[in-house]
C-alpha cells in the first residue's frame, strides 16, 4: 500500500495543535457524533489521526463485552513503535445502533474504538498495518 500523506492545513485547528514537529500525517477522520444515528445532541466529536509516529484518537472506547459492554468517551495517543496489532470486528450494517470495533493492541494493553462504518475502520486498519509493517 502506498501510504498517503496529508498536509496540516487539512486538519481542524484543535487536532493540528496536537501534532509533533516533523510528524507525517497519514490519515485523519472526523465524525460529528451530534449528527444522525442514536447519539444525543450533546455527544462529543470523535476523530482519529494516524501519523508516522503516533495513533491519536478522541472518541468512544468500548469497555467489557456482550450485554455488559459500555462505551466511555476518552482520548489518547499510542506511539506507532508500540502498536503490535490492529484488527476489525465487523458490525451488522443493517442495525442502526451498532458500530464497527477497531482493536488496537500495544505493549500497554488493548483498546476497542467504536468506528462509524466498516469501510472507515478498514481504511484505518490498512494505514496502520502499512506503517507498523514498514517499521519492523
């Protein structure tokens, strides 16, 4: 895969402020959680930024499994050198209240990010896979 490179001016100001000097931006997605779906109007925005150095995110992370699963709003940054796996748990696109789950494993544990569509989760997975495979 040829990894795309975006320019900082393609990012919202608050996300651009999080960039480290010299970082190459390979992927960015912003989902306004206040529009459509089953989110409340007060729901915070969710976004994912993938650079050559970090996986940076703000959004719902799933805790628990099955009936006991809940989502909490969180943000964080995982160094790409620590990412060991990124995988997709598909969702049933016919259900309006479901999300694709993107699992990101690092030496510090694992997170399950809720992603709006399977296609979007696949795109993120491809970019991260390309970066971590290139580094090894």
